[in-house]
C-alpha cells in the first residue's frame, strides 16, 4: 500500500518505518526541514532500540522516504496517518490544534478517495472533528478511522511488530477491512485486531494508560504504608502478583511515573470527565499520588541530612524509564530541582538522555561521562532510573569514591541487606 505518515515524532517514525518494513511504500511528513534532512540520512532524532536499523534498511531499499510537502504526500498516498503531537494544555486538556491543522491540509490536497487515520492520542470525538474538517474543504469521498498506538518507549519496535492488540475504530466496514489487511503481516500467529466504534477506540487509549498509571500509584501508596507499618513492599508485591486476577505487571513502587503518555493522558481523561459533569475521583487520586511520591522521595534525602546546603549528590538516571532518552515529566527533574534549590551541587549521569537533560538543566549541574565519576566525593547517590548498567555496579569502587556511602534507591534495584553488609546506608521505597 501507499502510505503517508504525517508527523515524524516517536509514534509517527516508528509507525512509518515498521509499515515500510512489511513491504509498503511509506512517505513520512514533517514541517521541520532540518529534521527531514537528518532522517533522509537515516539519523534518528531520539533513542529507541532497533529503530535506526529499520529506518536505514528501508531507506536503502526505497520503501521509506521523507518530505516537508504534505500536499504531495496526500496526493501520492491511499492511507494517511495523522501522528502529530497533542500536548497538554494548561487545563489538562489535550491540544488537538495540530491534528486539525493537518486535517485542513489533507482536505485542501485531496484528489481522490483516501482513508485518513488518527494515530495520535486524541480526546473522544476528535476523529469526527477530523472528518468534519476535511469534509468542509473537499467534495472527494474518503473514509476515517481511529487507530491508537500502544507502544512502550524502549520497546516500541517490538511492540509494533508483535502487538498485544491492534485497535481499529471505524463506522465503515470497508475501512476496517483495509486496516485489517495493512496489519495482517503482524498477525501471523493469531489475529489480535479488535474492531470497535471510533469513539470506543479513542477512549480505549486513555482508559488503558489510566489503568496502568493507577497500578503504579496504588503500589506507591502501598509502599508508603509498608514503610510506616514495618512491612516489605517487595514481599507484598510478590504475594499480590501471584494472584492471577492481579498479575505481576506494573506492581513496582518507585518515585512515580513520567514520560509523554501517562501524565498527559491521566490529566486529559480528568478534563474529559469534568467537561461532561462527572468527577473522576479515582483518576484524580492517581495523579495526586504520583506527584506526591517524588516529593516524598526528596523528603527522605532532606530528612536524613537535615541541612543539604553544600552537599554533593550523585544522580544516576534522568530519563523517565530505561531504554529511552525521553525526559518529559521525568520525576528525576523534580528531584534534581529540589536538590539544587536546597543548596546541593549535583553530578548527573544517564546512558541516553544527557543531551536532552542539558537542554533543560543547562549549567546548573555537572554532567559526567561515567556513573562512577558522579560518585567522586559524593555525600550520597540518588537513583532515579533503573538502567541495567546500574544494577550490578562495583560497590567497593563506589564506596571508595564517595565521601559518605549513602544510597537513595528510587527504583528498589538493590538488596538492602547486601548494601548494608558492604557498609552503605540504604534507603529504598516501601522497605
């Protein structure tokens, strides 16, 4: 099939590259000319394991190309995916300005029947607005669909190629058939497409992310109770996860969730609920617990030292989770800001997100090449992200480099008993 993907951010580029990998001709569109030139050189602008190879291979084989010309992309394609950003507005609502702007460009460029698909995470009713916008600008026939993405950063390529499910929201069976055919190469072992109404499709993305966020916030509440009551949250989690009704996923406590999806989608769902006169008490609590968790973690550090003025703190991990360079809404940034405001000097390390971090933190922190370098003369190490290389470090080397061997483990990656036996003072979450 001939496909246009409008927007070359995280979702758009993964989508375009993976569709090209299954034999389609894909033209990716972005208004950023510099970004398009970089992509033509197979330079992926963000860190995502495996994506650079897929992009390079499909460019070399002539199935994947890039342009700033949206009109050309519309004319040359049968399927058009809208994958532009929907940033959070001040009131929490998802801003669909870019989505509707793309819809207008599509409407002005239509030269025959097309299928237009909203891939962006959009509030319920947005695909209908896309249809109405296009319809007001053209007499050409077209179909619309909602096809939300469920990609985990750090595992997006695998998620796309081996999806748990593909949700297709349509009100026209023929459009649904087109999208089923498009996704059929990824369904060889079993058909995991789920066809629903357009509004149910849009809602499913928000509901899924809100449920996962709820599990994280719930476990953070349980972890805080464990600390106060003398229980061990790791043991509690093991018992909970053995219940088949609950399962083992997303039961890890920590300093809260971040990234481009959970914070934004939870707030957008709150706003959608209030817009129709419903108070979403559980969803609101999820957001409140998440923010409070990072504050509680900082208070552990401040409470131990009493006075943080002049302390040297090593920070391991800035990205909101491992295997990504995404620092959007990362809890680490809040913790670092609080440490700096309290008078600390901070040395930071992250395997992938140092460039993104420097754009936000500027020269307020010291950037080090090795996580051991961050330990030098440090009063404590603060772990914000559970990168694999942090899991089994040389503890003796750490202890020798540090001024005082203290670890604040925001992701519970270490065994408290082991660290204490090695001479460290250890603080985790819920144990």
